[in-house]
């Protein structure tokens, strides 16, 4: 019966890779005994948005096999490591994802913190590196203000941790009222130390909250370590497209894939009637796709609760899931 079960599962096609799940090696530890079928369904990421549908499809396929009485599927994940990282970073970090913006004030850090926590909620091992040296906001947004990093016997810095996410930020190391007036070499040194001298441990994803614009930090990161991809945060304002264009051009020039864009402040949600009003121009998201071929990964409304959640140190995906 085992062969019949595998044949049935081979009719299930992974929606992104367009191959059947048996060929892809996603069916593991298959056990068939007295009509009871159990196996591990190993996804490529714990954050797969279609895993519920994929599990149901596999279950229905197996149930059609004559003699099958019950089906138990353990949905799990194994995140593929970016092999390019092995020679430049300590072992354990599988993928680096940069969250960037062409200009400041568009909600980049808010998106980065919520992305990191969302991945952790899905079961991924996640770190969040606040590379916004000039304006480090992640300590407050992640509820770890006041944390003081210490180095262990191995001279590795212990990061903060909250909500299942490890966090490192320049905000832990400096006076909150002191400006950072650094030139390129000092920025390069800080970024390199955060990547190589922090005890990140085993991570599926290290989310990098970049400074706005296209400056020294972005250049240092892209030239020091290979990024799996970048997510660009923008707003509906048409003028924001010019800034996005520069960010996209930078990543393409540095051979970093642009995974997509997130449109923040897409509309105002009234706290009294919950009605959405488009207070900014519309069409910017469509223009991104048309002009740059960048997919829109999502839209975040201009909701007071999003701001309040970040200021209170509990990302909106936790405070209002």
C-alpha cells in the first residue's frame, strides 16, 4: 500500500515550485500500518501561506487510496540555507532578508519588526538586526529598551530576545539622546561586528532593518554578505516612486533580488466607524508593478493601533492578530 500512497501524493503539486511533493522530497518518514497512514510534510518555509490548503489536498489524495482508514500529516519545515553565507558568516544563519526604503518616515522599521515576529509565530527561527545606525528604533518596537549586551567567554555578544526573535541594535550601545556622527569606515565596522560577533545561533532568517536611502550601510551589507532578497517599504504617494526607483536600482546593481514591496499607510482606518479613506494618492502600487516589475506583497492601513502597538513595544501582529 505504501507505493499506492506515494503515487497518490505525487498528484499533489507544490504551487510555487510546480513539481509534485514526492519528487521534491517533501514527503518524509512515511508509515503505513493496518490502514493508518502517517508522514511528515516538509515545507520549504514555516511561513508558507498555503500550507493549510496543501495539507488538505494531500490528506484528500491519500484518503482515496483503497484500504486507507486514517491519515495523519505532520506539517513541518526545513528552510534551505543560502550556501553563499558559509564562507562569510558564522554557521547557523540560513538567509538574510533586508527591509529597505527609499526615504525615511514610511514605516520601514514597523514593517521589519512585524515581519520578524510574523515569521517567528509561524515557527521560524528569527533574528532582527537593527542596521539603522542613525535612528535605531527596534529596541522600543520590540519591547527590549534598556537591554545591555554583554560578551561571553567566547567574546561573542549576546543579543536581546523577545517574542521569539533575537534582536541586536546600536540603540543598546549608545545614549538615546546622543547623535551618531560616523563616517563610512565606522559604519562598516559596526555592521560587520553585528553580523559576525553577535551570538545569533541557529536562524532560518535574519531580518535586516536598513537605514533609509542608498548609503554606506546598504553598500557595506550588500558587498559584505550575500542577501537572499530585499523588501521595499513605500507609501501611496506618487512622489514616493522616485525614491523607490533609486532603491530598486541600487539592489539590482548590487545583484540583490527585490522580493517585492509593501505599501504602508495605504488608507486611513477611522477608529470610530472603521471606514477606510484613501487620504493619499492611489495607483502607486500598480505603478510599481508596471514600471519595475515588483510584486506588491501587501498593504498596511494608516491605523492608529499600528502606531500605538509599535510605541508600546508589542508589534501589531501580536497585539491585534
